[in-house]
C-alpha cells in the first residue's frame, strides 16, 4: 500500500514552483496521493540566522539558481520570467491556499500563484492579484480572503510551519514520506520511489 | 561529438564522495570523458562569509545531510561510516591528487581518499594515511608527497580553485559542461545529458 507523498512548499521559492508544476503528473503515474502542505520558510531561515533568501545572502549561489531554474523550466516546457523582486512575500498566498485546500482547489490555486509569480512577474503579496486568481476558480474572493484572514486560519499556518520545523525541514520544496524527508525539486523521484516501494 | 564532463570536487565533501564513486560508470555508459578537477571549497566559502561547513553552520541542514548520505550510500551499495570529525582538511589530499592525476591514477586515488574518509573514518589530513593510499597504487609515497609539496604544485591547486571561483562554483560536487554548471550529486544525470545531447 503506497504511502501519501507530502509536498511542503513555500510560495517565495523558485524550486517549489518547479515541483508544484509537475508533482501531480508524476504522482498520478505512480498512483500516489499528494498532500499539499504550504508553510512559511522565513521563520525557519531566521532561526538559522538568515534574514533574507540564501540566494540573496550568497550571490554566487543566487546567480546559479536563476540560470538553473531557467534551464529547468525550458526542459519542463514551463513558462518562466525572472521576477523583478525576489523573494516575494508568500504570507497571504499561503493563508489563502489553506482555505483553497479545504475547498478542493488548493493544488490548482497554488500552481496559479506560482505562475503569477514566476511566469508573469506579479506581486503575490498584493491582495488584488490573489483575488484575481481566486476568481479564476469560480470563487468569490471577498469571503474567501476574509476567511483566510481569521485568527484561526493564521494560527493554522503558524502550526503548519511549526510542524515543518519539527520534521527537520529547512528548505523548500521538501518531500516527505513517513518520517523521511527529501529536500529539493531534484529529489522528487527518490521520494516517489520510497512512497511506492517502501524502505529498503 | 560529446563534450567532456568536468567533475569539480572537494575532499571534505560528502556528496562529492557519492559522485566520485559512480561518475566513471555513468560516464562510460554515455561514452563520455570525465575530467577530474580537485579544488578547495574553503576559500570560496570564506569569501561568502562561511568559516565552517554549511552543514555545521546550519545544524538542521547538517542532520538532514547525514541521513541523506547514509540512505544514498545504501541505495548505491556504497560503504559509509559517519566520520568522527567533519569536515576533514582536504588540502594534502588535493595536492597529492593533482600529482596522481598527472601520473594516471588520479581517479582511483581520489576514490581511495573518499573511502578512507567516509567508509573507514581515517583522517585524510594525516600524511601517513595518504602515503598508505599512494602505496596501494604501487607508488613510492616519499617522492610523490614531496612533489605534491612543491611551490609549483601548491600554486597549481590555488589556480584550480581560482578557476572554480571564476566558473561560478560555490559548492561541491559541481559538474561542468562548457560554460554550464550543475551543483550537486543529484544533477549528474542532467550534466551527462547536456554533454551527450548538447544544448536544447
């Protein structure tokens, strides 16, 4: 019996965009269920003494990342435009994603956020941008954004981020199967193999 | 005409051990030539403000790395014992590797260094350990270590490290094909594909 594949993602993360765009197709081929887990990487990085994206703190690594993401998008046939600001603040998107996941369009909404951010260079911290995406799923954005902004929903996101921290997650995307974590878009195949075949 | 695959490695690096152990088999299957490029990651990390391995500076990332390397070694059928000290100083090994590469046993010597370090928990900064490895290739260690210690050979390693820096290398292992670099053991397949198929 295959185990579910947890996909832990942060909306500011370029490599999470890549995984979000391909995980459903790959998981479907392996008959796996994907559990979408938005979280905030910022608090976890701050705990490690990083006040900005590692790709900004370490510019050589950043230059590599942009080239790498560009060529991976080419390979996947995925639209990409280097954003004019990085990282974007993914807080609002993550809160809305939790509500969208309850309502059944969380994966589609999450992919739409990434597309807005990394293919259209839109600011995903702008509630007008997020509202537009919500409308694209036939939902009234007003009530949905209100629900996303409740204390209970904010607390849920904090708890999910805390769960990520406790699971040993330090970057995004992270794939999780049982207690095992795999960091990075590159490791989707390893996570799938573990979910399907089990340990050993 | 396939292009050569450059393998940039640092002896202190766990993930370089993994790549060193499998790159020849993978490259041979693709009929590629591997160019072994030992360099020192320390000076490059120091330039980025890191005075220790990122796996020590960021302990959560470190805990993940040790588990990840352990399970990857299991998967590759590769011996692994978590070293009692990390990172080891790879300076001597890198200097000797340059000489061994000239003499035609550089890849084998490099793999032997990694095995001593990550399967036997030996200190590769100890010249007795390195001498023992050199002897295993039927070479007299005295003259070889002397040659490794010449000003000219030391300068060669500095230059190779400077070449790495100029190529945008910030971690190990890095695979390089033409001007494109791929960081990490995970990306060996991508580098091979580019070397074999060319861009696009």
